[in-house]
C-alpha cells in the first residue's frame, strides 16, 4: 500500500515513524511546510517533519508554499499513492486530497467534539476529563468527514497540553496504523458525524493567554494547563510580563483579598495568590528573559511581598 504523509508539527512524528517502519506500507512521499526562521536566533530551519526526513535521508519531500501549486498536484499524481495520511498539517483543498483513492486525517479529539485548530488546548481549558483521537475521511468542510476509528483516554487532573499532546500523538499513531490496515483489507467503514453534537476548537489567540484572577480558581488552573508549556498563560507582575506554567488549588482564601493579590510569599514553601474564590499555589513561573522556576525561587529572586498584585496583561504586549 503506497502512502504519502502530510504533516508539519511534532504531533505527527509518531505516526510518520510508525508508517515508515511497517513493511506492508510504502512511504512514497512527504509533504511538509517550507523551512522558516525559528528560535531566538531566527535561523532558517525545517519543520519537525522536515527535520525527520533529513535525518533519515528520505526522499521525495515536498515543501510547497501554496497547496494550489500545479507542480505539487503533478508530483502527487506521479507517485500514484493509494492513500494520503494527514496529521497536523494545513487544510488540504479538494483539488489535492481527491488525488488519492483514500485521504484520512488524524484529529486530536473525539469528533465531532472540538473541531478546529486547537482541540487539545480547548478541551483542557473547558475542564474536560476525557478526550481521544479520531481518524476520519477528508472532505471539503474542515473536520467534518466520516469517522473511521476513535480511541478515548482520560485527561490527568494535573496534565498540561504538552503532556497530553505527547500521549495522544502515540495513541494516534496506533489508530492510524489500524485504520490503514482496514483500508488495505477492504473492511473500512465510515460513520457520519452528528453535527448536532459538534463543538469548536478555534486557534489560540492572544486574549486566551491572559490570566484574569477574577475568574474562578479552577478556570485559572485549567487555562494555565491548556497553554503549558507554550505559548503559556501570562500575567503582569511589577509591570513585567510573566508566564505562569503551573498552578494548583491551595484551598479557600485565608483572608479577604483582591483577585491576583499575593497572600503568601515564602522563600522556602513558595508563592500563593488569590483568585476570587480560591487560593492558588504557583508551582512554575517564568519571568521575561529567564528560565522557568518554582514559586519559592521566584519569591527569593524577586523578594516578593504579601499584598503585591499579579495583574491582567494587555493585548498589545502579547501580539
């Protein structure tokens, strides 16, 4: 069975590696994004998928700037693939995904829940306790095609988006392999999605990153989990932006205080701040230009005092 893999981010690596390792599948091409400036030095570098292909000396690899490029269509037609496998890539136009008899996508939710660009983050932000992965057939409308296979899993109470993504990427690789085996055997069947049960998972915007301690403590904790380790939830302390990477429930506020107020700054035991209904323990925080540190390290380094405030960041600082 001849396959072309489409992917950009690290989420697709376990699937790509699994497909490449299986003898019954012939990986006959990879489509990924163009090389771009990355990191603090803005050095031109390939995508994680492109980097894997370079390490494996795999060819052919196509990096189209525009998916409508006729050259890409000609190259895809030339390899005569039986299936396209799409994981964490751009939206494929119908003129591309119809070039193979089968075109399937791996999505990091239990569709029709959390259709969109940020299903993992949105599920955690909403306080979900379960999620999963879905393989489905591509069609013109995004994330709406017939479901092929699904697997569910619990979301850990303290699990952040990076940790959950790593687990779902491995689970997804197994589901893709099983789906491809069903296609190869002719036993695959798709199930239409129930649009009445659909929910959206739009991309993360700057406003989503702003911690507002006037929210409930649970909402602040879930926002931090959903955005860790990157792009990270943010607040302002002493007029400087800080990334808050881990919060925990520290029980009821011990005294009346304003949301965002420091209620316990201890250089040994750590940092607690107030949401409107709970005290929150800061377990990991990253000041501008610094490495992540514990709440206690932050208190020692900045000599934080009780009564100081963590404020809501303005949008301009996040653009």
